[in-house]
């Protein structure tokens, strides 16, 4: 299991680097308007794919861990989420800050990506649940590698390619890599899932479980990824949305370490709650809180010092942001990493409703903070959104820590 974790963590790191290459190529090769349109697509795609479909991966992997799963139990929630995503994309399309033919191709791409994402996250869940870590890691790297490789070649051969080309790379690579993953899963392999005993898994049960996680997942992704889309309302041709998106992409690099970190931290936290070691839990959470605070301060300092160099390298000197804005974004992303770890610990202790409360609280505070700053100070929109993101993440993170150290109403059973 540990070797599988190491391979997935390594694949996640490689995929993150390849994703940075894709984003850098798209930003550097396109015109101001096209890179703005790509930025809107990119962050809208993150909200839709992770926000809507990550619960599918979580539920499918959980039920598959306990034995074989009927196809209908995977297909039904996938189709329900695909329908929700398509309707949602069409409903919010007027809010994307796009017009005319640009809105048409961005919305069309998001609709197609919604259908691909249903396959993508179902395949990932099946791979995780059956213990096929190598196949899962391979799909991560293949997805990121195909889109980054094709985008890099296009950037070299075509002068100012349209943003839609890079969007096609994102959608096409996800389809190819995860269709391939499903084919691999059809072959015999080291399936660690036992033969299922007890009540069978039903399509209704998996659909209910997925929908129960949907609210928290969407709130999390809106809090994290909505800001660049809001900036797009200043105009795609101004370069503001592309600059903010590039800076935010660099600032969130620490979040790439969150998946391995939460996998290491959550099990011991869960055991502490199950064994009633609440004093020790409070000490550990205080230490984690102190570490997050220190990292946020250090990260802000590094963001200030390295902002100019990082933006020049990442955008080929095309875009820049104030040093203080980069520092604020880095600090906000590090606090958000603490929030992700805290809420995952709550999931591990069986308090899913509290997870939803944390994310909704963070999102609500971000909105209130943004409205207050815009109406009360007239602050630049990019600064307003950076402060709102940081404030919302900090409030939700502190709430998750407070909830986590409370004694649960019933003990969480220990797991072997």
C-alpha cells in the first residue's frame, strides 16, 4: 500500500509540472484576448470537474474497496452528475464574462468536458478501489503528458494559435487517458478488493452518496477557483484575467503537496478520535495550525521576493502582477491547504455535515468580504478577490480546527 501511495504521489507531482507547462504554453503563445478566454475556461473547468465529479471518484472507490460493483451503480451517479454539470454550465454561462463566439466555444467545450469527466472520475474511482495504483498513476501522467506535449508542439509551430486549440488538448487528453484506463481495468490484475458480502450495492445508494458530497465539493471549488472568472468581467483584452490566472496558478503550487500530506495526516488523527485521545488531538491540531501560520508568512515573503522572476519565466515576460498581490495569493493558498487537510480529517472522523458547514462558511465570508471591500473601499478587483479568497479560506480553516477537536457525540469505531 505504501509503495502504491508513493507512486501516486510521484505521478501527482509529475502531472502538476506538466500542467504548469500546458498553462505556460497557452498563456505565452496566444493573444491577450485568447489567453483571457483560455483562463476563463481553465478555472471554470476546475470548478466543474473537481466540484461536480470528485464525489463520484470518492464514492466509487469506497464501495469498490469492499468488493465488485455493478455497472449500474457506477453509471447512474455518473449520468446524474453529467446532467447536473451540463445544466449548470448552460445556466451560469452568462456570468462567465464572455461574449459572442468566444462564449459559444468555451461553453461547448465545458459541456463536452462534463461528459468526459463522468468517464474520467468513474474510471479513477474504480482503479483506486480495486488497488490498481499503477494504472491510476499512469492515467494521471498520461492525461497531463498528452495535453502538455500537444500544446507545446502547437505553441512551437503556430504563431498565436487560438485558445480553443489548447482547450481541445485538455478535453482530448482526458478522454484518451481515461478510456485507456478503463481498458486496462478490464484486464486481470492485482485486485485487492475482497469478495463482497452483505447487502449489494445499488445504483440508488451510490447516487445518494454522491449527491450528499456534492454541496461541499462545489463550495470548495468555487471558493478556490471562481476569482479569475470574476476578474474576466474587467475585459479579456486588458490582460487582467490572464495575469491573475497566471499568478494564482503559481501561488497554488503548494497545494500540489496537499494530497500526499492529507493521506499521511488523516489516519493518525482518526485513530486519536477513535481512541479518545482528545488532548493529544488538540495538541497536534495546534501544532498543525502553528505550522500553517508560519508557512503562510514564509510563503508570503517568498512570493514577494520571487514574484517578478517567477512571472517572467512562467509567461515569457508577457504578464506581471504587483509583488504584494503575489504574496497575498501565496499566503491564501497555504491557508487553503490547511483547510483541505482539516476538512479531510473531518471526513475521516465521520462528520460530513460539518465539512459542508466549513466550506459554506468560507464561501459566504469570501463573498461578504468581497462585497464589503468593493463597496467600502473601491479596491481594485484583483486585490478584492485575493483578500476575499484568503479571508474565506482562513475562516473555514479555523472552523474546521475547532470542530475537529470537539468530542464527537458517538465514538468513531476503530478500523483494522
